[in-house]
């Protein structure tokens, strides 16, 4: 056992076995690379020969993935057998490691048996889990097809309209998959193990810590969708943000201001603020137009009404029917607040800011033509004479078109 020549001979044999094992491992890896390349080339050749939309063309990516996995499993199996043979031979060269060499193959066989038995025992549970997921996929596809018909307007439901069909589809499919996962969980391999249970507890704890704000955002988004406070394409004012709703998501809503900006508003912020909708009471993609001017009491109110209506009639984006109207919304200490209300027409630009720009320009032109300043006087001292409109000459013989118009 302590013969130096025997030890040197064992080291030489072990070293030779190591070199041979490395060469064989390299040959196995080279063979794997060449086999993968040839199989992929053959699959691509089959795809080019198959008709468009054929089976080979449709499932080419799946076939490549399956082939790559099969070759990888075979390669690692060969490398594992090669490693076992090398370890057994190398340990067998020395007297004090020979018992390990005699047991190494038995250990490998026992591990392989446990793996095969574990896989065989998990097959029935996997079959049940696959069946549950297959049923869930069928139900979600049927649910999606039905709600897509509602979204297109082909089918009507009393509790879901075209605007809420998309979020209803996503929410219902999520609930179906969640229910399927809960049903299939006991049948998954390792579900009863302590490690799997500990991992589930840790994941649930992390979600409970970080999901409070996410859940709040999602609930606010669902509340906005199902309350129908906003719709895509409507012109709204939320707090200080004014523009067209471009996207309504579960967590944020995006608004185009018409000034080259896109504002992303968290749904919790929108849910806690008043919403002014300029498109809900009109149809055909139109929107309401409102602007306010403040004019002193010395200017006749009928004259101001007529000038505002004249400016509206000159604006190409303002609809003639229903006709615009003016409301005296406030009688302040120094001036009257006049609010012009109108609707856009089909010729209006898609961005409300462009229509308001044209309307404001025409208001300035009309007021300048009639010599009326758009300035609000402020009280500094008692005027020498009362600031009232004298009787008689203030009213022209032929007032401007639309003077005295009030909404019905």
C-alpha cells in the first residue's frame, strides 16, 4: 500500500485518464455543436420547402427549442457518465480511495433511480395540472372572443359597454388564471415540500409590503373605467391639466395637451380631483369651447354679447348649430364676467388648443374694431361721476347681429 512505485504508477494512470476524459468531453461538445447546426439547417430547409402557413413554418421556433433541449439533455447525460467513469477509474488506482470508487457507481445509480421515481410519481399530478391549465386557456379564449364582440359593438350587454369591455376582458381573464393556478397548485411537483412552502411565504410577504400602492392605483383605474368618467378621445380638464385623453391604463392615464406635451397622470391623482369633460355632452368627436372676458360696467352688456357672438361666427372651428351663446357668469366689484360657450364643428382641428387660439384671435379683432378694451378696471378712488351707461345713445339703431341672445 505504501510502495512508491505503486503510487507513482497510480498517479500516472489517473493523469492519463484525466487527459483522456478531457479529450472525450471536448469531442462530445464538438459533436453537440455540429449536430445542432445540422439539425437546424435541416429544419430551415424543411421550412423553405413547406407552403406558406404550413405546419413546419408555423411551429419552426418550437421545433428548434425542443431540438436544442433534447440535444442538451443528451450531451449532459454523456458528460455525467464520462465524469463517473473518470472518477471511478482515478479513485480505483489508490488503495485508500478504492472503496469510494466501488461505491461511486452505486451512488450514481441510486441518484438516477430516485430521479426517475420522482419524475414518475409527479406525472399524474402534472397531467391534472396541464388539464386544469388547458381548460383555463379554453375558457379565457372564449371569454376574450365574446368580449371583443362587445368591444366592436356586435353584441350589447346591459352591464358592459364598448368602453369597459377591454378592461373587463383583462380582469376576468386574470381571475380565471388565478383560480386555475389555485386549483393546480397542489398537483405541482414539490408543492408539499418545506422549501416550496417557505418560498411561497416569502413571495407573499414581499408582495404584501410592496403592493399597497400598486393595488391602490389599479383600483383607482378600474373605478375610472367603470364609472365612465373618462373615455379615450375626450377633451377633459383634470386639475391644472387640460387636453385629449390618449390612453387609459390600469395605473396611469395619458393626456395630450395640444402643446406638444404628453402628461401621464396617476389614476389615484385623477380619482381625487374634479374632472371637467368638454366632450361628454356632444357627439361625433366634437367638444365644448368656453372662454371668459371681463369688461367694465361702462360698456353695454348687449354690445359685449354681440361682439363675442360675432367673433364666434368668424371662427371656422365653431359650429353654427347649436348656436353659440354668452352668459354673464359674475357681477364683480369692477367688471362683468362674460363667458362665451360654443361647440366645435366637424371642420375643427383635432386639437382644441388650435380652435381656442383662433377664437381668441377673432375676439381681439372684433373688440379692437369696436373700440372696446379687454381690460378689467380696478377701484382706486371714487370716480367723479357714476360709471353707468347713459340712457338713449348707448343702443344703436341696428345692433350687431346676435345682440341680446341668451341660451334657452
